[in-house]
C-alpha cells in the first residue's frame, strides 16, 4: 500500500476486501467477472433553495416539489438542450433543514468505475449533469433560487466487479425467499434494477408484482410470477456468497462485489452504497465479525 508516508505493507491474519470494486481480490488474481449490463453510476448533490416556500414544505423535512415546476417533464422536454440522459431521479430534504435537498438524478452509462479512465470520465460527467440540472431549473423554473451546497467526494457506483465465491446468489433465491443454513442477513427490500440499456427502473416485489418506472411516462405494472398460496416476506443472504474461491482462506469480499447474479443483486445490493451504504453496511460489519472468527481459528 502507499500513502503520504510512502510505501508500506500490512500484515494480518485475515483481510476484508471492502474496496467496493474488489480491488484486493482482483490483484490477488482471484476469479471475478463484470456483469454484462452493470448498473449505471450516479453523482448525488445537496442543493439549497429546493422548494423553499411555505406552500411546498412542512415544518421539518420539506417537500420534494419545486415551485411551479415539474422537473421530470422539463427534463424530457429539454434534455437535448442540456445534454441530459433520460433516467430516474429522486431525492429527499436533508433532515432538520427546510430547503436543502439531496438530489440523485444523474446517470452515467457505460462507465466502469473499476477502470481509472472510466472513473475519471464518470466523475466529470456526473458533476456536469448536476450543473445541467441546476441550469435547467434556473432557466425554466426561475421561482426556485438554487444554490449548490455540496458534491460527493466519490461518485455513487452501483456495480463493477463481482468476485466468484463459494455460492452465487440467484434471483430466484431472493424473490422466492430461499432459506440458507449459513444466512448472515435477512432483507425485504424490493428488487430494483437500474437499467444500462434503457431509461428507468424495474421494481420486483416478493408478492409477485412488478413495475417498470420511466419518469414522464405511465408506469407499466404487471406480475413477474403468478399468485402463490403464501408469499415470502423476506429473503436471506448466505455467508458463502462473500467467501472467494481460490487458495486464500483468510479473504472475505464485502460490499457490492458479493457473488450475485444480475437479478438478485438488485434486491440486496451494494448498489445501495451511493445512498449511502444503507444496504451494504451490514455485509461489512458481518465480514468484520467473520474475519475476527477466522483469525481466532473459529
């Protein structure tokens, strides 16, 4: 490793790859892969002046609405003028503020954040899109007096490498609530797939319902399966999906590099890491506990 003190080495009984992109595992030449349609990255931003009117906010967290302005429709109407890709945008006011809004509405397609050149492009393009959205609102929604509060220190990457582990979690495992004897976590979050090849998101629910959401267009609702006598209410994540194949018995893969197929990855993802880490944090904590057990010989 290298830092401001120069080059050095870290010796330990066990190692957790929590780089997000599986950098440690890749440099150890452990088997890994890129998803064929890895989910696009997002640059979030905190913006002041978003809906700052007594008519559009409550006393605590505010409202998601801008003043006299429909952002989704405006993005569709003027996306060529501002070079904005069609996609999915959402956000929430920062707790305790009246007008500071966290907006996640950028999409950086076909940029692999595990590659230095692609990562640099993604950082530049994501910030350009934030500026473009603000310029659009200032031009066509002038009642909103916006100011940029902050940008993230790192782009919100949803998906890059997946490490080949002792078990690859399947979409059916998640959607049908398959039990595992080495389960380390339970989840009930819907499967959400941020598409690389088309705008919008697909949501799949454990009760069999499915919705394709494309902002500015009617939702397309249906079912991904027929009715069951009893729907699952949660799914499990097995520990073996975090243990890489190969000669090293003291390495654990934590975060979005978990071994999961494209569908199951939408249910428990480390792709929530940009939100930030509300769904991948448990994998890191449990990986830490497992590494301790490993080092202690348990």
